[in-house]
DNA sequence: AACTATTATCGTAATATTACGATAAAGAAA
DNA sequence: TTTCTTTATCGTAATATTACGATAATAGTT
């Protein structure tokens, strides 16, 4: 009955699932896209770009941060968010292994 | 409140989000892992490997299939599921663009 | 100190996901 | 045909996510 069984999977499986979950919403994809191409990456800027309220954007940013895909450094009264290369590299390498071991069975 | 705003994002952003959502659960990561390394890929086999009921596994398989990450071909009374290379390639190339355009701003 | 700007958090309503048992559907075997 | 095997779907309960307004927190400005 809806009780989560995440404990029954390996840490690695959960880690990749967490990365994927962080990208599992178009708003968070849009945030990442913006951070990848922009240098002016205050949260305020992002709010202007997205069709969402400030509190909702802040929530999405926290999820990306918790997953390790972005990091934020305080800059006076605002926060400078940018992509966290380490997280991206780990996620990409995890995904890469599937392509390597992939076999066609049908 | 809580009304989804996915229409307000681009088709590409939603597409990547859908791929990511398909992998946003450790059970589905485990399924993909299994399919990547195994040749005997009936659903029944997968149920034995996972700590989940048959109906739950079937639901997860459907989500992976809808996202385009796996495909299933009917084989008599059972179904042979395997990875769908096209889907993986598209997802990987979408993710790849972030690494390419990624800039350090902090 | 009082005010402004920026971001985070709380409360909460709407919606979506997760999981299971029960049951249906369809082909294989008796 | 009847039975068995395998997978899908339905119903439903528990949990999680999404979104917003209101409010708090913190730093800068006047």
C-alpha cells in the first residue's frame, strides 16, 4: 500500500534514481539549461525566466542542490547558483555503464 | 494549487524530464541494470530478482516502456523486455549538451 | 534604526506515484 | 475443454510531489 521499498535496493541504484528524480521535472531541466549557458545565475534571474512563483523556484533549486547537481554560494543578499560538475560527472558515468553493457536480446 | 504547469515548458524540456522520471525509482534502475546485462529478460525473471510484487513490477515496466527506454515483444505466453537503444541515445545526447555548454560562474 | 531586496521556509490544497491483492486476458499444456 | 502459466489492469490506500501565498530570515541601503 504505497509504502516505499527503497531500502531494499542498493545504494548505487538509489543514487542514480535520486539524480534522475532531480531532473524529472521540466522546470528543473529548464533551470539546469539556464545555469549551463548563463553566467549571471542568481535565483532572482531564474524566477524571471520561469513561469513559476518565487517559492516554487526556490523549492526546485533546493531539490537540485540536495541531489548534488547544482551548488549555491551566498553573495551578499542573493545566492549564486551554478552547476556542480562532480555530480554531473558521477551521474553521466553511472548512465554510461548501461550503454556499455547493453546487449540486444530481441 | 499543485496544478501541473508542464505545458508552459518546451517539448524538449518535457522530453528529458520524462526520460529522467522513468529512471527516478531504484526499482526501475534495477530493471534497466538487469536488462543491460542479461539475455533472458522475461518479466517473470525480473519479478524474481526484485523485492516487489508482480503487479508492481508490471507497472514499473510499463513506465519504462512509455518513456521509450525499453521495449517488449510478445513471445508466446510471456513478454521479452529489453532496452531500447534509440531512447537511451536520445537521452544521453540531451544530457551531453549540458556538459558541453557548462560554464563555471562561481 | 527603519526600510528594501533577495531567498528560504511554513502551511496547505491539488495531484501524482507507489504498492499490493484481486481479477482479467491470452496462449500453452493437459 | 479445462487447467496452468504469464502478464496486464483495476481498485484503492499510503505516501510523495507540485504549487502558491504568507511569512520569516538575512544582508544591504537610507
